[in-house]
C-alpha cells in the first residue's frame, strides 16, 4: 500500500497562489491514479482533481477548472496541486489519496490533510 502525506497549505489572500505537495511512500507509486479532495468546515468532502497513473490524463471539478493544475513526479513519488487565483470558497482542508478513476472515489485512507485558508 501507499502512504501519503500532504503539505504546502497556508494562509493566502484572494487571488493568490499556493502549491500543495503530496509525498508518497510505499510500493508501486506510479501504478496509482492520484487525486485531491477538500473539505470545508461543516461540509462534505468533495473531489477537486485527479491524475492518471501515467500522468497523461487530468480531471478537475468544475469549480477549480482553469485555476488549479494537478501534476505528478513519479521519480520523486510526489503529486502536486498548483492553485492559482484562489477564492475564499477554496478554503478547506485538502487531502490527497489514491483514487479509482471510474468513480473518483478514494482508495487509500484519509490522512491529516493540509489547511488552505483564503482571505478576502
């Protein structure tokens, strides 16, 4: 199994940018599709973005399309989420996980996540 640890969150003003990282350890990192999810206080956890095991396919929630970019570096066992033009509604705890592309549901367990706070 793969273990994932998120980092890179923080406080940023609206319109700013952040780059989240998800460091992985374990076996066969490149064999997994990976995704980012987020959960705002009092809200359900929702899908943000995903990338196929080969890195050739990207998927985004409509709310972040054109603003966020997901990428992966299999040599570094890391997946990234570049977030630009951040909005207050992007405020949430962000989680990464291996995902089943057919449903965009997580396969791995949830970790601690990383907090992203966007101020007005």
